[in-house]
């Protein structure tokens, strides 16, 4: 990502249009409803380059049915598909719009996940949306269940076989949008996110939700000279240094985690890394009194295997 932003073409675009490339592409696509093709004409670059920039900068892309088209130029099949989509939209969508008003274990967990893999935006017509995206479909399904939503889950596939499918839950709700604003969230939050005010008794649920979105645990072994050596490393990632620093401070204050190092990656984002003892203490902290299924199972299982190997820690 850093190499892309340093190219002469990108710098010229930012100079001409007076803004960062990420915000320009996001606003043109989401606020003005421009397709990748229209953006490519606006910038006089190939459409394939625009699509590649969206992917490298992690900017979500709208479904084609969300962008206004000229019906006179569409085929009969396209018009039929649009009518079908229109009829589907008539079906009443449901969600618990009071979900973020009261602190609960579930609310703190979903709020933490939103801080990691969620985003919010207002479309050109003034409609407010919140959304969650993940390569783990089971996690998106769980969030939808917790929110008592019946909204459909979108899927984005890639031609590159090494890239995993991305699943998205998108919900239109001014109430949910406003409640998230009151808790300190806003559009394009990645690099400017600050840690929200969370009651201490719900902090570990928020941390677990954030970890399921932007955390990873590496557990395995290496073998040198015939001797097997195990390793365990836990990491949190964030585009905001302020957020990641406060996260570590909160974990230190409310758990037995004592260490942790923060460093900047080549793409400009930040990582918080924990070693073996702190990783196991983090596991105990995050999963204390967690409700069944309110965690990403594959990460939970890695922690559990490591705990069985290393035993208890203090």
C-alpha cells in the first residue's frame, strides 16, 4: 500500500483533486455513486487500475444494484433483475435498533468487532448505513444473529485463487448509526479511531470482539538440530496508533498481561505483539464469562491448544 501511495500518478491525482487517494475514491464511489468505470474516466486511468487500487487500499465496493443506472441503456435481462431486486427490497428488513443503547456482553463484543471490521456511511440520498465485513462467514452470521437481523449477507469473490471470499452484512438504520456516533465512531475511521469509553466489566468482551476482527494468534513449532521448539505470538492490528496504545494500557490495567510491544508496519498501520506468557493471560482475560459462540472458533482453538501445552500462567 505504501508503494502505491508513493507513485507519481497517485501524487499527481492527490495534488490535482486536493485530498488523499483513499478518501477521494471512497467519497466518489459511496457518496457520489460513481462506478469504477466512471472514476477511471474521471482520472483518465484504466478501469482495471481503479479496481486494483480499491483492493489494495481496502476500500469496500458497492453492489452494482446500488448504483443508479439509465434503464434506457440496459438490456431486458438487466431490467428484470433490477425489478427483482426492487421487489426484494420491499420485504421488511428487521434489526434490533436499540442494540447499542445499553451495555451488555453481546453489545460490547459486537462493538469491539465493529471497531475492527465495521464501517459506516451515508449515501447520496442521505440514508445511513452500518456494515461489517470478514473473510469468516461464520462470524458475520453470528453478528447478524446477535443483532436480531434478517438482512442478507453479500459475498465478494476474487479471480486470484489465493484470495479468500469476503462476506458483508450491511444494515440501513439511522438509530444504529447515531448510537455508534455517540460512542465515538465515524466514517473512514481506520487511521483516526480513538478508544471508546467502555465500562470495565465489559472491557474484555470488547477486546475479544476487536481481536476476532483485527487480531491473530500464531501457535506452532520449529525444529532445529532435531529439537522441537514451540512458539506462541498474539497480535492486534490497527491503522490508529492512538487506539492501539490505549488498547494496551487498558489490557495492562485490567488483566495479568504485563508486556507487549507496539511497532509500525511498512504499510503505515500498527501492530501490538504479545509473547507466550502474555498471550495466555490475554486468552484468560478475553474469554472470561464469554457467551457460547461469541468468539471466533478457529482462534479460540489455537489458544486452547497452546494452553494445554504450556499449562496455567500467572
